[in-house]
């Protein structure tokens, strides 16, 4: 027959979509793969809504380390080798091969979207060891909806740490479930990788032995041994490879540091010292409670309630649990204990806020607990259920919304961001928000404890997904606002954020001379440095200096020179052909770009120095009662004429301001023993009576620079006294111009 198949060969079967759907074990991985691809695509699309980095200086630091690794294969920040923080900058460094920072930033965000979405893989594989395919997919959905995914828009280690840390926790659970030598070695190796991704993960080296003890105890509860005293040592010995690797690794590292003359505390990099700080028990306990309360709320309360029920059931004598479930519970308990304690201790001394950013790694564990609880048919033993419903809801009372709902939560505590935004809609503010939160918590507790199982099996997953999706939407909107604010801090159009590079090229050498303090708006500095690769060094004139504001420098008040004893900044100060400075610092050189009202780019006339300083003169040309002008440079460093125009203008109506007397002194600059400026040499003095609205024009002979002009006006007045909303004490309006001697011939 023409259609007859060769002997012994079965006809090939076409795998239809309906056949795949009918087999959940086949369909689930396909669905998960589709969800990951969809999540990546959506996250990359949403990155367009975040136009600039804003968690500074973290993002500036990591971007600088990535840039230096791309160029020189080692990590440098502002020309200084930086203590190891993470392998993340090396992972994203290929983005700096792009031709512009705009392209680089877009590529980094796309890479972040891929990296963070990979967390779905360990989440699904772990879930499949615990629950049916449908609930494993649910875990993936909930993880991918977490608001923390907004971090894909930031140049932050969280993007890589999230999947790596969850993989390490899963590897630990596998080792606990069946402690073979390869599995134990894999668990330790995974912890090493997680720690290299984010130093905070060093706590996992404590989590693992703690989880081993908890797993042994849960095993003893599930299958009570004849003698617990004999059972425990024998059971723990099964994990001997783990303890050998942990102790051996610690001793090897200590020996290595001792041989090189270092300290074991160097392991903490730039965070070295926090492990030895004095922590108060009461303060740490308070922040532990706050972090636990916020963590439970961040996952929607019900997963935390499910976790409590599972723990209670697993602790019952003769508990019907699988080795995989006991391994999961042991890892989850140990990780929650140590990670929350670590972060709470840090918060109690350093940040004084809930650091959800550092504990969100626990959220997938709670989603796994929810899936296990649902897969088991939602067991509701009376006592456990009441406790599991009441504890998470009740702990919300401890969160001090009045002090925490402010702009500081935007970068670190995403779960509270929707509450903050909603509270601004109520007349009662946080008071009304607390009432609404309490009512919501009661409703959730009743759903967990009382909703019929047939309804709850559908309502709880849908409600959880909706809660996380709405939270993510709210957080993304708030982050966009923060990002836009940071972007416009340069006062340049978004298309011109790389204005320095566009003018001098990315390979030029530019030094940023900074006098912007943390109390002002340092984003002007940080955004300019981030978007312009040519800026290689920052000299900070602010006292006291701060590492994120630049290398310490100062102004020689006699010469106006920018000086620094800092090794890493000295070369740029000596030789950089270009400099950027805030408009309040007028540098000696040619202005080659001034795109807005905040910053100026100069071609430097070396040595790097100020052209002049002016104090007591406002941007609208009004003076205070006293004004000083110090001129450090002139063409050819020659003397000349200083042209002045003085005016006591009429405000509102004639006679309200009245006349004034202006006293001027002009001569060589001297710095007195007390540090005060003095007029020296041949002094030119003038005393002029100014009548309202009659300008006086003067030309005073000026000596070679540096020279000093002092102006004193009396009486002064405040516009607020004549009905104008200006509380300054004002003297006169003044403009000046130096005319070099050569131009007067």
C-alpha cells in the first residue's frame, strides 16, 4: 500500500495544544516560560517610564564600577580602587560598550529585566517539589507581580541578587532534603555565589547550619525516634560535609588574610565595622517587630498566615509532612530569623526605617507556603488558624505610620508607598489610613479563617495577584516621579543630559568642582556625573567632605586656586583641560557650554582656580547691607578699571525706600590673621549718597589681581515692610564690569 509505514515504526503523533493543556506536568513549564518572557517584555516596555537613575549615590557607584570594569577590567570609583561589593557591575558592564550613556542606561535596564525575571526558575522548580503544577505556576505569578521588580529600572545589585539568593535557598533545601555530598557542596557553593552578588547574603552561612538543626528537629517530630538524645547527633552527622566546608572555608579565609596582613573584617568591604558596632537589644527588638509586621503586609498577610499554620502542623508529633516540606520549612524559618535580625540591627543604628529592600528575598518563601497550604486543601485547625489569622493582622498596629509614611520610603519600603499615596487623599491623613488598614486586615483575616474552601481556592489567589499588581502600579508611579525630579536636577532638557560629552567627547578628561552639599540638591552633581563619561574626577569643596560629593579639596583664598592633598584627585586638578562647576563658582577659563541655570563647562586656564568670588550680591542684582567682590584673574593678570553702576530703585511708590549711602573700598586682597578679607595696598575709597531712582556710574582704578572691593550700604530695608513678599534685607542694585588696562589706551 502507498501509505504503509515501514515495518516496526509507529506513526508520529502531533502534539496538540489541547493535549498539552490536559497534562499539567507538561503544560506548567510551558506556561512558566511564557510568563517569564511576558514579564521580561512588559518590564522592558515599562522601563521607558523611568528616564533616569535616582537612588543615589548607589546607582552612581555601581554604574561607575561597571564603567571602569568595562574599560580596565577592575573596579574603580572616581579614580580610586573600590572595596569589593558585588559581581553585579561586572555582569552589566558590557552595556558600557554602547556609544552613548542613553543607550547604556536602556541596555542596563533591559539586562536587569532579564536577570530579575530569572527568579521564576528556582521559584517554579522548588514549588514543583512541594505542590501540584497549578499551584507552582501560582507561585511564579505572585513572584513576578512583586513591586520589587520596579528595581529593574535601577542600576542596583538587587536585580542579580534576587534570583541568585533564591537559588541558594533552594540549594540549601535540596541538601537538607537528601544530604548527599554533591548537594551539600552545591549548597555551600551557591551561598558563596550569593555573597559575591550581594555581601548581605553572607548571613546565609549562619542560616544553613541553623536550618540543619531545624530540619533535624522537624524530622524528629514527624517520625519520633526511640531516643531523641541519640537521634539528634546521628542526624546532624549526616550533614558533616557542610560543617567541614563551612569551618574549613572560614579557617582558610582567616589564614589568607593573616598571611597578607589583613583582617577578617575586610570581608565586609565598605561595610566593615558595622559588625562590631554597639547594638541595643531593645532597639533591635523593636525593629525586628516592625520588619516582621511590614514583611507580612508586603506579601498580603495570607501567605504569612499559611506559613504559621504549616509550621504548627509540622511541629505536631507524627506530623504528616514530606522531607521536601520539612526542608522548605527549616530553610524558611532559619532565613526569616537571621535575615530579619540582620536587617533590623542595621536599621536600629544606621537608617532608622524599615528596610524592605533588604528582606524582600523572603517573599517567595511565603508564596511557597501559601501554595503548600492551598495544595493541602487549606487545613484550618482551630487554634492554629486563629493564631495565624490574628498575629499578622495584629502586628500591623505596631507600624508607626505617622513617622514612616514620608518620602524616605520611596527607595527602600515599597509596600508602604501605596499607603502613603492613599493617606494624602484623606483629611485625617495617617489616622484615617490606620483605620482603613485595620479594617482591611480584619477582612483578610476573616477570608483566611472563614471563607468557604471552594470560594477561597479561587478568591485567595486572585486577591493576592490583584494586591501585588495594584501595589506595583502605585510604586511605579511614585518611582517615576522621583526619577523625573532627579533627571531635571541638571536643569537641561532630557535629550541633552549628556551635554558635557556632547561638547568635549566621551574620551575627554573633565573634573567637576563641587560646592553642592547634601543639604542642597546633590542630584545636580550625581546626574551630571552619571550621564557624562568624560567626568573622571570630582573635587568637593564642601566642609565637612563626603565621599559621595567628591574627593576633598579647598580654595586657597589668597590666590583662588583649587587645591587638594588627595592623591586620587590631584592629577585631575593639575592637568584636566576641562572643568564643570555650579554657576556659583566662576572658574578661570573660557566658558564653552552653559545649558541651563545650574552648571557651566569651562576650558580651564591652568592652574585650576576661581576667576572671582562674590558675596552679598543676589542673582537679581540686589546687594545685602555688605557686599564683597574678589577678583582673582584678569586678562594678562593686569590691572585696569572696575566699572560700577549703583542704583537705589523706587519700589511701589516714591519715598518708601528712601535714599542710602554707599561706602566703597578697593585695593589688593589680603587675608588677615583671623581669616577675614582685608583691603590692602593703595586703597581707593568712595562714599556716595544715592537718591531713589538716580543711578550712579563709577570707574575705579583696580590694581593687579587678586583685588578686593568692599561695599557697605546704610540704611537697608526689607521689601516685606512695604507690602512686598520678600524678607531679605536689601541695600542697592549693583552691576560691575572689569575693563583691562590695555583696553583703556
